[in-house]
C-alpha cells in the first residue's frame, strides 16, 4: 500500500498544534504563577514561547524559524526527559520522548510542503 502523501501537510499542522496544546496544558500554570526564582519557570517560559514560534514558523516561507524553535524545544524536552529518567521509566518519560521526537522531526524537515 502506498503512503498518503496528501496528508503530510495536515499531519504537520496537527503536530504543530499538539506541541502548542502540550505546552499550554503542561506549563501554563507554571507560567501564570510567575515565580522568577524557580528554574522551572524559565524552562516553562522557553517551552511555551518556542512552541508558539514553531507554530508561527509554519506560516513562513523560510525554514530557519521552524528549525531554531524546534531545536530549542528538543533541548528543553531532553532536559525534562533526563529529569524524569532519574526515578524510572514511566509515563512522563514516554510523553517527553514523543514530544521530543515530534520536535526532532521539525528540526530535520523544517517547513516541508
């Protein structure tokens, strides 16, 4: 069976939206509490801002915006995955691996149309 190449743009936008949705649900409360003395506040700000930039990068013609945003998200996700790995392999670690793999896709493909 041949792949459905016509669905590639749709799936790309769904992945972008899922990263934004993940950022808002996972880090929204941390950002709203505005605790500037916490490292997690700055990590949360990074994730929320760059997830929106990844989404906005999809509307631009050049790949640079998308690739840089996705690279920052891969690094932040790797940081979270490393923190969750300290206890054991669990659901949170698996979620961060999935999010990281989506971001790595955008690092490698950019705005493939």
